[in-house]
C-alpha cells in the first residue's frame, strides 16, 4: 500500500504531515523547551524545527506531545541574550515565542485529533548550539512577516524566495556517491512528492545512480536508486504543469520508488531521457496501445491493465489529486452468496456512477436545466484527495488529520460499511465516487481498525471500528479475494472496455461524454487550507468558477481538471494562481485521455456467446469471430501445432534457395500436396518449381507486363495470376495452358484473393471488384463465367487486399496510406483508418479476425482493431517491411534489407533476425501448420524454410 511504503523510510514521530498543506520544513536544531511549573524550571530535550508557516518542537520523550505554533498566530518572536549574572548560573541565549494558539499533537504518543489551546501563551526554547540562536530568530522573524502579509500570493512568494535562496546556497554532497569512479551527469533542485506533502532538495544523477538529498535531511540524508534496477519511468503533470517524474524499480508494483517534481520542464526531460537510455526499448514498450493488445489477448489481467492505464494517465499513489481510479464492479452487497455467473450481480459499466440511478439522474438533469449559467450535472468528481482518504483513513490517519486540519470527519460520515457506501453512491445527491486499487489488492488492513484508533461514535452510539462487510464475505481477506475475482470475471472482462471509454477514452469529454451523462463540474465546498486567508481563498475560488465556465462552456468537466485546461504560467496574479491550485487539490483531476475512439472489447473464451452492449457495432461483432471448424478436436490439435510452431519460429532453417526469375518475385502459391511451387515475377512470367526435383519445370508468360500476385484455387488445379496489364489470368495445371482471362480494370491489378467462388481483385484504378466465378462443369478446361457483384470505391490506388479466414471481412490498403475494412455480405465500409504516411505494402487479418496488421513504406507496422477501427499498436521499424505472416501476437516479416525479422507485438521488440535475401523480401507464403515458409525477393530467388525440430 502506497502509504506504508512512504512511512517505511522513517520511524520518527515527526512527519511532514504535521505541516500545513503546501508548507515546507526547512531546518532543525537540537533544543530544550523550558517550562516553569510551581517556580521549578523544567527542560524538555527535543528537536526544534523551523517550517515555512510554523514552529514545531518534537520532544525526545514519547510521553510528551509534539508542539506546533502557527507563525500567523505569533504576536512576538524574540532573541533573549544569555545571562552572565555572577550570583546565578549562566543562562544560555533563548528564543521566546508569544502566541495566541498552540497545537498539541500525538499526546501520549497516540495518533488522535489535535488539541488546540487558544489564549496568550509564551514559550521559551534554548538551542543546544548557542551560537545559532540569533540566526534562527532572524529566520523566524522573516517567515513570520511572510505569514502576516495580507495577500496569500505575497506570503507564498516570500516563502518561495526563502526556499530558493536556501537551495541556491547548497548543493548535492558528492561524498554520498557509492563509488569514487561514479561520474555525475547532472544536478538540479527538485521536490520529492509524497501524498499531501513535498520535500525540497537536490537531485544528482550519475552513470550508476540517481540520488536525492533533502534540504532538511528528512526522512533520511540521501535516497539512492540504482539505474540498472529501474524498470519503468513516467513523465507526470503536477499541478497541471509538466514537471513530474516518477521512477519504478518493479514491473507491476502500485507504488513508485520516488516521485520528483522539478522546477523546470527542461531539467525533468533531460533526466527522463538519460534514465531511459538504461531501459531497453522503454519508449516502445510502455504505450496504451501495446498494453491494450496484451490485455485483449489475455496476457494482462484486468487489474494489471487498469494499473497500467492509470500510470499512463498520470495517476500516481504519491499524488492524491490524481490517485489511481478503479471501478465499482459489484452491485450486490446484500446476498449471502456472490454469484459471478449472474449479470444482475454486476454494476452497469457502460454508465458513470452518476447515471446508474435513473431517478437520481432525472432529478439532476431537471436541476441542470433550471440552473443559471454556469450549469453542471454533478456536484463532485469521481476521484479526489478526500475520497481517497475516505477509504484509507484507517491506515493513513495522519493523512486524514493533515487534510482536515487535525480533525477526523464526523463518525457517521466515515467509511463504515461497503453496502452503505455503495447505496450512497447510487442515491446521494453529491456522491459519485469510484473505487481505488486497494479494493482489488491483497492487503485488507484498510478495512480494519488495526491501529485501534479512537474514531468517535456514530449517532446510534456504536464506535467506529472495522468496515462492515457484505454478507457474502467471511472476513476482510475473503472480501478482497471475492472482489478481485469479480474484477477478473467473465462479465467484467466483456464490459470493462465500456468503463475505460468513460474514464480514459473517447467518452471522457465532448459530445460523447454529454450523451453518456459522463460530465462533472465543480462543487463549491470549503477545505480550510489556510484559516487566516479563508475569505480571500473563497473569493478567488468563485472568481475561477465563473471565469472558466464563461470561457470554456463546451467542456463538461471543470476545465481545471483537464490536461491542458489552463496554462498556469499565463496567470500573473499569484493569488489567482494559488486559488486555482487549491481548487485542483480539492476537486481532483480528470485522467489524461488515452484513447480517442471506442476501446476494443477483450477476447474471452466465450466471446461468441456474449450479449453485446449497444456501444459495440453489432455488424462487426457478428462478422468478426472465427468460424467454427466442424471437427473441433482436429481444430484444437491443429491450433496447438500452430502455437508450438510460432513459439519456435526463431529457429527457422533455410533448406534451399533457387534463382529462377529475371526480376523480383511478386507472389508465391503452392499445390495442396506441397510438391509444386508457383511464383510470379516482375519479369512477366509464372514459373512452376518442383520441390522434390529442386528445379523449375514450367515457365508461362501471359503478356509482356509484370505479374503482381498469384494464388492457388481450392481444387489444386488452377493458379490465378494478377498482372500490371489490367488483367487476371487463370492457368490450368493439368492442361498446362491459360484457361481464362478476366479483363476487369482500368489500371494494373495489384493483388487478388479468393473465397467460395468469389474473386476479389484490387487495382491501382482505386477499386476493388468482387466477381462471382462459375463454370459449366468441373472440368478444368472449360471457360469460366465472371459476374461483377460489387465495385468497392477508394480514394487512391489499391495496393493490397486480404480476406479473413471466414471470408466475411475484407481489408484493402491504398497508396495514400488508408486501410479500409469491408463487410463482404453487404459490401459496406465498416472501418476506414488513415494509418500510414505512404503506400500500404501488405495487410492481413489475425487468425481470430479481431485485428488487422498492415505494413507500409513509412517503415511502420500497425495493428488495427476490427470492432472499433482503433490503431492499438504502432511500431516504427528500422526499415520498410514489405510482406509478412502473423498469428495475432508474433509477426514474421520480410524487410527491405532482405532479412527475415520475427517481432513480438506484445512488447514491440525484434526477438530474432534471420539473414535471407540479398535484396528486399517481396513475397512470403506459410503453410497451414506454420512450420514451412517460402520467401521471394528482389534478388530473383525463392527460398524454402522449415522449422528445426
């Protein structure tokens, strides 16, 4: 849990959480608190801490309370000279503080609400190092003046100047280097960000380590991270500015090892890219599209995928205004048994929390229509610091006390019951919160009062203790186990993409968000960040409320919650900028938008039996599943053989190579028994090669123009060839002659495909034509009749065409980089995506028909989701890829250099490089069991490959 990891670094009673929000801890001195009771002087030893808005004295004895004196409540801070009276013992110099309020914290070393004593008090402190007393007093007087300024902006500016002066006068202590051989690369000033607090200091990065040295030496003198242990790094926006950097030394941990906020985006970027050089393929690996592909294919659980999306959307456990957000998935908290096979058990993931209760939504919409401008539907966000700590206060009580000025919330408003919380989210007028990752983790401590905190009594007289669980949960651990099972259930797996659309996707903003009632705007509630400036803060709060809704009437969320909603640096008035940042902290922030088109559905074992929601295109859904084989046991065996073959594809072994053409090979077809190989070439010939005799046996020329592709018909007796002379030729193998000619285009025919007596011809004349082919009888020498069924228009020349295994979908790729997916029964366009910067060389469906892979002359490989048209993976290769075969996850492709490359699309990495042709690989064929490959190239050769056993 994030809070635990933060607290592991120190066992001190003192914590930065004892400071006010946005306050800094500057320095500490060993000192004595001098008290006089019954004329007897008592000295309590401890640590005297100078903070930007307060003085904190932390006694060594655990029985004594920590004393906090807000500087704004100080009437006088004085330096008392040491006394050298010869008749008395010499008295050291002292600091006297006259104030109107003293706050006592952790009395008897118990975490509890703070005790405030108001009234005139005078406290005396003596530093152990007498020589520093006068300097400390001068510092306190300067900070006291800042706290007493009328404008909050002026206060902040004066404190910031003090901080920057301290940072400028110090630097990273290189004595902390772990090796004398370490070479420093860069050093700059930063703040280490933790939940609700930040700590200024210096960061230094070397060729071996990343170091952070806090200015105040708290919680430790130096934090070290070895660069070779870093696994993930993310740029973050902090306070709506691109200043954050978060470093992880594990692959799947929820909490990072350090979160740094820079003062300068350029410094942040330089360190980011320097660390990235230590991470193999970092930039390619961590994209929303690559994670989506892994999730779709079952390589990531729902929990892992949501964690990755949260990370990519700037959600961090160290920033409570951007804490990771997870969905409520269960709607049944009253049954004694949890039935994960019943759809009624689950929450409707296609709707935001605020739209789940139609009666409440109707009331909110009625209120919305009657509102004067600015209008809003919901009064609060689904994630905010207050909501996070609502769930976690049992394990993070000090965070709650920090957020609420030393007080717990009223006992009846606390997180007391899962069922009641869910009910309030459904019925409450201002409660629309989602969940946090801890509800799907393994640590149940946040549901139990293990710290024995005194959290008060509810109105019915009962004490606040452990969270009341649903009847179907035996205990807290059982609740988490079943809750996580629900998250990974069939129903949630089939519908999670709908919730992703709302929170991270295309329904997050704009007209789609309005239609889905997925809009929130600002609620006016007060969180006292600075009691001395409440009125000013509220005034500026209202200023921003009306300002943003006047200038940003289109956004359905409050503009401040969006990435790019406002440029902080453009606001010159410091008071206004602080009010804006206060609003961000209170209200929370909308995740960064990761997807701008509908998110694809997960591929699940029962996909064909899923009842689809209205958000999914039913036409595509009906067409996309793979047709079932009549003999399922044979299909299972064949599929297992394919998986084994692809798992071993890196061991592809070249059997032979043969130079049988005078120009580049353009197409390959093989007879059913594998004995004969046919190839077409730009030399205008169709050649027949005997695999057994290892020599070519026939050479056929149809015209003096190049042939562009060829295929073998199911009867195994006919080869069909496309030509640049605008024609398609049918060649009879038994009779050894041209059988038919189809003259159907006005420009070169680039590629052809065949399914169930239908021929699909793609041409540079910007069309794909569909032909019904029939002959009078089955004999191969009879003429074929061609009936034009459809003409599919494109905006540019079509360079490639391919069918899915069931023949229900067609994909075409054009010279302008556009890829189009067609329904072959209605000939309607299902998806059209401009995904390449130039000509599309080749395209093909995955075996399950869920995805289309394309390669183009822009050296990119793109994976397109058939249901949504979203480009879910994009890989920039080192060279053009001209042709390929793939199984949905791995790709064997032929490149411009002549090598065969085996790509893993889940990690976007090359896992094997196989030397092959001396020129570009231009054609590729693979048998059904995926254990034999034939390639053709610009070097005029065909090569035969087989997997090593």
